[in-house]
């Protein structure tokens, strides 16, 4: 049977049709696969690489082009036993690598208009990978005799290449998973805090880490970088939560988590695509399995929760409290030591579905605080205000009298705590009630 095929999906009719089958042959003791790869749209045509066999004794790697206007799939270029990959468009030309059986690589250029093909750089010893275009340059990961695996830049007009950034001077940063976003290059690289998300700015020639997603020296390994609605989406390993969906906003320079699987189940999102103003991707869920998910432009931002004072404060426990947030599916609570910011065991990103949680295991000799975040399947809010955990002292209530009959008697509240306290009062033997915020020091009502 033919193991691979190219299909076309029509969303208007919700129909799928077969365009071409790609054969697989056993040749010289090896299974030759014709799987199509690097599908790229250019000038209303679809270009792709595959293996082609005109008979069982001769198999070549080729560049195909499919023209939907004529419904034809033809071979544009032959590459023999050299395997082409990383098809990239720059200035209406196609650039890609070919790798031979000795693992030597060459960089080629193909002009689909004139059908000219040129070798840009031949017999690379630096083993380049992850080719990407930005502005009028090509970028890739590679190494030479001076630098380890780092970020390089190619000028196609001069056929020259140079080091773009030495991200990890002590070792190899191994850049990979490239994508361009707002005139900058984003990718995974290994720095002092492990494999994290980095950005390179061609205007300044500088590279920096965007965020430490897997805190400390853990690797978040960001993958599947995809730009949608002027945001950069990607999957990354956050540590205790497994591999989840993240989004980076260059305007605020912030990375936010979008929870799909609860707890540490790890949704492992991938296969991103934009379709009809929606971001589509596959992801795992402990209830639904691996399914197709979507994020639309109207996915509302989650409000930041308002954390409230701790109640029932005891030497080894307390209750953390906060105000409910519309559209939140659940909340994440962080309880940490005020002195060194270490988390209380069991209370880092603690998932809870209500607005009050009993916290236990505190040390009477330490001081604690907590923050909370609202979470749904699309968004994770910013941290709430931090609440310092402390027992609340009793408020003092005093009467204030006036000699003037036109001035009403008032009550004075003395609050000796370090934070304002909300109180509720009621007129005796009536249903009349009201609230008052007793600020630190003296206040009146």
C-alpha cells in the first residue's frame, strides 16, 4: 500500500479529496519513504519535498509543485540522494539545505520564476539547521572552529555568513525552533538558566532571554513558535505543570500561561495553524484525550483577582481568601516565605476551585504571604495583590459627641493593624446595615 498521500480540504463544502499518492520502496536494504514535507505556499502554488522513484532501481529526492488552477502536481527539481529540508522563502526565492549520505550539507537557492538553481554555500562542516528568513538575511544554527553551536546569519547577496550572536560564551546555546515576530527573531536557546525562549534583534545585534519559564536551571524547551493575532504562541515545559501552552506579548514583554490540562497532566500542544481568525492546535486533556482546540480573537482577558485578608490565622495554619473573577474556571495559589520567597510545600500553583482555601503546615517562626491567579482554558491572569499573613488585632470603637445640635453623633474606629479592615455595622433592632473601611489609624462613620 501507499503509506503517504497529499490531500486537500475544502472548508466550504467540508470535503476532502486525494491529490497525490507517494510511493514507498525497499531499496538496498532500506525503506525509501516518499512522505511529503516542507509544504510551502508561493505565488498561489504549493511547493513540497518528497522522494520519487521512477523505477525500483532509481529513487531521487525532488521538489514538487502543485498548481490548484490546473490541478496538476509536477516535479520542479531533482536532487538525487541528497535530502532537501527547511524550505524558506526570501525575496521571492527559495532557500533550503540538502544533506548527502556523508552528512555534509549545502545551502541551495531556487528561483521558481526563472527556474534557476544555485549553490550558495557548499559542503558545510558547521552542520547548519533551522533555517529562517528575517528582513533580507537568513539565520541558522551552526558551529565552526572558534564558536560552538550558535546563531549565524547569511547574506544571500554576497554568499557570506557570519556569527550573529554568541549567546552562551561558555558552551553551545544550540538555537532552534525559529520564528520571526515583530521584526525580531525568537527561538529556543540554552543560557545560564537552561533551554528557554530567546530573542535576537537584528537592529542592535543583541540576543537576550525573554523569560525563565521553568524557573532556575530547568529547561522549558519552547517549541512550535507560532504568530497569531500579533502574539507569539508556543508550547513549553513549566516544571510542575508539564508541557503547556504559553503566549508572549511583545508590547508588554510578558509571557502568560494558558492552561489546558489541569494540575501536572501536561497538554503538550502542537500543530498550530491559523484558520478563519482562530488559532487551531492539538492538545491532550485527561478527560477528552488528544483533540483539536481553538483560540479565537474574542477570548477575553481574565481579570486579576483581588486577594483579601487571611482569616483564622493560627501558628500552623490560616485561610487564604480572594474575590471571584468572571470567566475563571479555577485559581492558582502561591504561598511563600516573606524573607526568602521560597514556597510553602504544597502551595506553589495550588489549584483550587473556590475563593477560600485552608492552608496548613506554616512555621510559627516564619512570616508568610500569598498571591492568587485566575485561570481558564485560554488565559492565566496576572498575580493578585500580595497579602501578608498575620492575625488581625481587635478594632477599638469610640463615640464622638458634639455640642452642636446640627452635627450628628459619629463613631470613631481605631485600627492598629498594618492594613485597612472592612467592617459591617447594623442599627440595633432594625434591618439597616452598611459597611465601612477602617483605614490604618483613626477613621469615622
